[in-house]
C-alpha cells in the first residue's frame, strides 16, 4: 500500500467519524427538544420555562444570582461589609467587638435576595434542590484555606417532628454534599433540637434579642466525646441575625470543641435594617 493511499484512507475514516459525531450531536439535540416539549423544564427559582440552552435557572434568575453570590462579606461572621471596611477579611465588630471573632471562619453562597432566597425557601419542600445548593455551598468553602482543617461537618438540626413531616433534613443533605465535594472531614449529627422553633427568616419582625432568647437552650449535644477537641463547621441553609448559629456554637463550646466555623447557603444583611450585628448578638 502506498503512502498516498494510506493518507487518503485515514482522511476518509476521519471524515466519516466526524459526520457520525455531527449526526449523533443533532440526534441528542433533537431528542432533548422532544423531551422539553413533552415535559418542559422550568427554572428552579421562578418556574419560568427553560430554553434548551438553560440548565437549572432561567436567564433572568441567573443574572440575579450573579448579583447576590459572593460579594464582600466578613470571613468570620458573614455580614455584608464593603471591602474598605474589612481588614484581613474581618469586619470591625469581629476584630474588636466582644466575643470576637464570631466564628473561626464563615462561608456563604450569597446574600438573602432573589433568587437565592426563593431557592432556599423551595428547598424546604423540594429536597432535589440539595444537589444545586450543596454544590454551590461546597464551592464557596472549597476556595477557602481557613476551612482546610475542618474535621466534622455538623448540620443545624431540625426538630424530630419537622423531620418526620418533611421526610428529610435540609442541612444534613447540604453537609453530605460539602463533605463529598471538598473531600474534607465527615458529617456528624452532633446536635439535636430539644424543642420546636419556627425558623427566624419566616418571622422577619422578630427582634434579634427575641430570637436569641427563643433559641436559647433549644440545642443539645448528642455525645460530647465525638466533638471534643475537634475542628467543627456548622452547616445551615439560611442565617438571619445568626442567633441559631451562635446558640449552636455555645453548646458545642461547652462540649469542648477546639474551633467552630460556619457555612450557610444564604445570609440576610443587617445593614439595611440598621441592626448592628455585634450589638444584636453578643
Ligand atoms: Zn427563573
Ligand atoms: Zn464580622
């Protein structure tokens, strides 16, 4: 066989493979259009129909998400602060306020605003959002070296009646995702809820002092020996003034943990409400 003939055969084979790949791609596209016609996909945040180019969120929600994700916030309490008000990533309250720093490290996906707040609320009834929100939370943590030494991911617990009613616990699902994606630590249900407390973000009129009083004593450590001398990170879906996280921190400290960090999907800002987080929660 001559060299020219061999080159020609290879070229023919390549063009056939290319043609088959193009046909295969068109078939996949056509089948996805057919699936969309039979069972239209909708935006996870607003229920608008999705185009074939959109995966989980519609274009409007994707733009909205880009506005609320990340941003300048304190790396130990999660509060919104302009970059000029942060020193070494910490706000002035965490640097000099009482009980500082608030947490060893604090990570969040974004501010409590559209569409992240809508997704967090839907997560109460739709456990399939765990993959989306869990991946985002894991991504927010994975880029932070101050979370490198976490040994235990501890979900903020729900009351057993709530778990029974829903059939799942949101924070435990998130924690599993975080542990799996970061490859750090393990999930431990170290806390239990001793009485039912309606989530605070459902009651925006409640003062920070009232929240702190209501949540006081609502958590108990299951087994102190599991958390003693460990680096722990609390996992929650929504944090408002932080009263829930701070109460969980209090009981874990009493149990002898070495350090406590926190990671949440979304955090409300106290700047607009004029509430100073240090004054409200210390
Ligand atoms: Zn949408
Ligand atoms: Zn702070």
